[in-house]
C-alpha cells in the first residue's frame, strides 16, 4: 500500500537525574559529595533512504520515543546517555511541524539526516555543586524532561521526469515499456492511484521517471485527489505531457482542450510547475491512420506552436526517440532546489512561560520557566528551600499569584511541592 502523508508523535529522551551521594568507606565515614551527573537523553533523528518509496511503515506505528539517559551514581559515575532513535524515511520526505504547518526539513537525498529533537540534558550530581562555601551540598539536579511533539511526514516523489496527462492516456503503459517498472495497467480511468517509479537506461545513462496518477480539471483545487497527485510532480526537472491522440474518451475530450486544461491545473498549483520544461507526446497513434495523425499534429502545432512527438507504447513506435530527446534535455536542466525550510527553531526549549491555574483554595503554578527552575530544589535541604522561596519572589511569581487572588493561608502547588502561603 502506498502512503504519502502521515502524522506521528516524536519525543527525545529525558535527561538522567544527578546523584545525591557522599563518599563512604571503611577508612572514611565522612567523605565529601561524590554524586555523578545524569546521562543525556537520546535524540530523534530522521534519515532519508532510497530503499523506501512509501510511508507505509508509519501506518500503524505512530509514536517514536528515544531512550532516556540513565541516572548518575556514586563515585562520580555519570549515567549512560540514551541511544539516539534514527527514523528512516523515503528520499523526498518533507517534515512539517504539525502545530504551525511550517516545513522544518526536506530530506531530498539518500543519507540526508535531520535532528528533529535533541535529548534532554542530564542533571548535575551533588559533587558538581561543591564549593568553598558549600562543602557538602545535600541536593542534586534532575534531568531535563523533554516534550512530546507532533510532526507530519509528507512524501514528494524524487524523480527526474514526470509523466502527466488525463487518466487513461497511456502513462503506465509507456513507463512499463521504457523502464524496469511494472505498473498496473487496465483500460479504465484512475488505474494508477499512486506514483510509480521506473529507472530508464539509455546510452549508458539512467534517469528516474514517475508515472503521476491521472489529472483532471480541478485537480489544483483538490478535485480527484489532485493535491496528493500534483505534489509528486513538484520536484521533477522535466515533464512528459501525454495526450491521447485517438480522442477515444468521448466528445468532451480533444487534443487541444486536454493540453490546455492540464497545463492550467499545473500553473494553478505551482508557478514552478508551470515553468518546468515539457515534451509534448501524442500517445495511442496506433489507433489512427497516417492521414488522421498528420492532421492532428498539424492542428496542434498551428494552435500552440509546438510539434508533438507521436508514439505508440504498445507497438514501441517512437519510444526510442522519446528516450533520446529526454536524455538530451535532462543534460541541460539542473536539479530543482529542495523545499524552502522555515527559519525557526522547532526544538526551542520553553524556559520562560508561566501558567497559573486554581483548584479551590490551591493555586497551581506550571510552565517552562518553572520546569527549569525546580530541577535543583530539594525541600529537605534548608538552604535549597530558602533559595526556592527567595527565587519565587525574585522571579515575580508571588506577585503574579497575588494578582490571581492568592491570600494568606492558601496553598500553592509547584510540581510536587505544595506549601502554605504566609505573608
């Protein structure tokens, strides 16, 4: 099954906690602090691979969490860092922040990597806080707790050439003849419901061709899954525009209108697509007499100033010439640049927000600023708790609580710490 868009949850590993420990041996029962630091949490890393061509592996697994760092321990031992989680995706995968819909990465080459989330830092052990004033700090620091985020993975097929045209004009047949692909072929509209890729070899050189599902009028507005189809042709350097020369799909379809309508849809979707070079190809010429074909080629050239190449994929007439022309044009067309990435820090830690809510007579304080501040607080240590009270005043949290209605005798809860406010 082909899947080209999926939303997943990712989370970097938490940092390990610092250790609270003092050296104790038979010869020294009153040693100094020897608590080690916690280990760093694992990163979330996306890696592009050419061994995948769909996001199907993400259909059932939606959560990807990296390993947490281990806690520090006595004898100044630092906890082990959590392993990075490497998530493989097909080449051409664009990663978007689900909340803002901004593009944060475009993995358009095999082996390209992107660190989406960095693991939380490990907390310091009590040995870190030893100083000439604090000879025996009885507190340590907890590791940074990372947040779960949502991203959207969107696959935009990587190919040199895109086959476009109305449904049932012979794109899949042509791809099967010129390449190693084996697409599903049948005589009804929308036989192809997802892009097929094929590698074409000609004169010792190769290029990749994508059979884009048939477009219809209104595709740029999403009609007939148009948006999902059009995005796969965004990256191609060259378009082979197939037109059914037999006009066998009914009176409402003809070579003049078909060409214009498909180009209109490409232009409405993307100005870049409208500027992509094209080779116009008449397909199914085996259903026409030589005179009929000549009349239609002349009419098309007179209307658009373009002389189409005529082929029959079934009889393989004109196919070799098409391959040669395609190879010649590709040699002069540079690769398209990757999708523009928004300049914003997706993984920016929140160290400034403060949120105050109320449950009956208890005021609850939360937010990134609190999370960062509370990591080194130990209520059992008099100095640590005194520092905690002083910082609440300095950070303006007490003033904010008063603005929310805090009065003498009411309770304040910050994480696992709950205390009575006394003026």
